[in-house]
C-alpha cells in the first residue's frame, strides 16, 4: 500500500530530515514541526556514554524550547521502522501526530498515526 501524498509542509520536514542525515553522515536524520510552525532538526547521537535516535534529539530540542505540542515529525533512515523511544517521545507531545518514515532518498515508506 502506497502512503497518501504529503502536504507541502510535511514534504519540507522530510527534506529537512533527509538533509540533516546526509550532512552529518549519521544513521538517521529527523525533523519535527511544532504547533506554531517552527521546525527542529537533529541527527542520531552515538557516543560511548549517550545514544539517542535522531527523533529523540529533535523532540528534546523542541521540548527544551518550550513548545506545547507537535504537529508532525519525519525520520530519514535506512531502517524499516521508527524507533520506539523516539515514537514515544513524539506521542508525549501529541498522541495523534503523524510520524513520516522516509528512506535516505526521501521516499515515504509509511506514515504512523496515533
């Protein structure tokens, strides 16, 4: 089943997630959009003492900026799923927020909803 076409705004966060991943050389790139339309992008953190998915980092950046909710999220990865901890972090800020799973080429593989 092919996912429905993205809105222009959702396509933008997929592009941001993809470019963050490519620029950093990380396993994943992620972008989230808050309810005011601001975006936050991040890459995977893989240090000996700290391991976070790109989605966890993007949500943490948004939350530390004082947002009150998310509107959408996107992850660019070679993996076939979104990590459960990152997905849980998104759900903390909006139970029905769509999370777009895209490949490194930007192709949408799935859209996870609530």
